[in-house]
């Protein structure tokens, strides 16, 4: 008999889950309230992150799956294998870069250490005198909203329905207006929106700002990230900024990044934007002379340990969680979807699923 | 005064913006979108960013830039 599935959320994670379920022959109904989430607000950087072994395992696995999709992705998805340059400001950071290289190599992720001169040749817009960089050539970029839409379109047996979910209980879904739906499998993949349906979930919003410039083709070639990014990305309190710039295929520069906790205020905050841009200009001095055309904010759904929740709800059989991807959901969507489906259908996942088990947080927090 | 629009000399009155000069020259198109569609000044007050152009070698907003004699204005990009 055909498995009936409902996926809540048509962002990149929900779309990847729906496509993976359809691949296994399921009939999938995707529900989305159209309000948009982290998929449309983020950068779309496909990046191997190594802050802990589980994060590296999931990002590396997912990057391989993105590579497999690459040939099929239509041009509107704007996939580019630009690679990442992790920038080292001084010798101390260069030592961090070498440590990172060793960690990545353990998982089979290739990288190359670049000295001052080689870095200056590759990215002449960077300020002079940086110690060097670690180049990770397997990293890439993608336009995530287009990729999510494509994942849903290309899958047979997937229906997208605009609808706002009011309540979820196990395999039962109640829509606004009272309509009730049921399925064999319900997947909650609506990012921070899941908190409204399951208030006890260990999710916190982490606000970010981004800014995009007019088109300046040829100025930057790689995704440029400061090595201090990871330290900023893992702060759990206060406001932090880190340099992170992406060259869009149009020649526009997408400038990040910032982090703020426990606010759901959507407006752009000039003080935070100013700090973020000052950081960016410190690395790319000529950025100060370019025109910005837009700035916006978004919210990452963060778990206490920074890893997503992938698995069945500990107290609600039939309800599966694909949540808490924080700033890495675009990277890890395909791996998350495959891992979740393996668990659903009783196959062994290709990576250890335990670090992402939704029940890992203290009793009463996760569920 | 004379300004150069896509390398063609255009006579415009003094004191007008580049956005006004586009209309004066007969086509208010300022640039093309990523998919090749024409874009033109919309808000006229420096907010919508639709009139960004190459003006004397710099990316600038046509609606926020006054014409000056000999100015080079390009619609490309």
C-alpha cells in the first residue's frame, strides 16, 4: 500500500523531505502558509562545517548529495561551485586554519592552505596583509528558494497546498478553519514556525541581517568567511557579527553576518547593520565605495547544541521532526531528508543518526 | 546641456536629474533585470533602486543624480 505523508513547511528542508519521501514511493502532501522562513532569508552557502564531528558528518554527506543534484538543477537555482576561503587575519588564525584542514581531511574533505600572496592573487579586493586562508573547493552556493521549488516540482507524487496548520498531534493535522487531515507519516519541517505548534520544542530564534549590493562583476570569486566566524556563530547570548561575503552570479555581493537571540522583531536594526558592515569593510575596504540596494533580516531556528532535530517525536508516534537547522539548513537539507527517510523506513542511515535524535534534550524540553 | 546616453549625445535642460533626462530622451528605461526585462525609475526618491545606472564610471541612482555637461550615462547592467 502507498505510504501517505504530510510535510509541513515548503522551505528547503520540507522540500527535500517531500522529494525523498516521493523517491521512496510515498504520496506526499506539502502544507505551507506562504509566510516564508529561513530559506528565503539566508545566503544559500553550501558549506562543510566542522565545529563538531556530527555537524561535519551531516554537512559532508549533504554536500555529496548536492553534487549529485548539480547536473539536474535548472539555471534559476544559481548553483555555483565557487568554494569557500576561510580567511586568517594573522599567524594565530593561520594555525586555526591548519587545524581545520586536519579536521576536514579526517572526513575526506579536501582543502588547500593559501599564503598571503596567493590569497591576494585570488581575491585582490581583500585588504592587504592577511596571513592567508584555507580554501575548501568543494563548497558551493545555491539560490535556495528556487532550489526548494524545484525539488517539489520534479518529484512525482508531491502536491503543494497553501494552508496554515493550526495543530499537530501525532499523525493528525488540523488546519486553520478546522479541516482535519491524517497520514501515515507527518513531518514537521517548518523551522521556527514549529514552536507555535509544539511550544515545548527546544528551539530559539537567532536573528540575522543580510545586505546586498548592486552588480559589480568580477570583484569577488569565492565565498569569503573569516575564521572567527565559527566563534561568532556559536555564541548563545548577546549580539555578534562575523565577516561573510558571497559573490552572486549576477556580480552582486551578498554581505553578512549577524546573530541576535530572543527577538522576533523583523525590522533591520541600523546599529547591528553598521557593526556588520564595519566588519565587512575591515576585510574588503573597497566595499565602502559600493552601493547597497537592500538589507533584510531573517530568523534561524537554533537548538541548544546547534545540531538539528531529525527523528520521530519521542512521545508522538508518526510525527517526525526535521527542525533546528539554524544557519545550515540549505547545506544539510538533502542529508537530513535521507537520514529521516532511512529511519522512517527502517533502513540503516549512511551516517550515525544518534547525535540528531529529537529526544536528546532534557526531559520536557524536546517534546 | 549635452549628456551622453549610451554614447549618444542628448540635449537636455539644465537642473534636471538623470531619471528626468531618460524620459526627456524618449525612453525611461534605466537598466535590465537578470532575465533581460527593462527596468525604469519607479519611486523617484532613492528607495526602490530600479534606476541604478553606470554614471561617469560609478554605479549611481539616476533619480538622485543631477545632470552635468558631458556626463556619460550607461543603461548596461
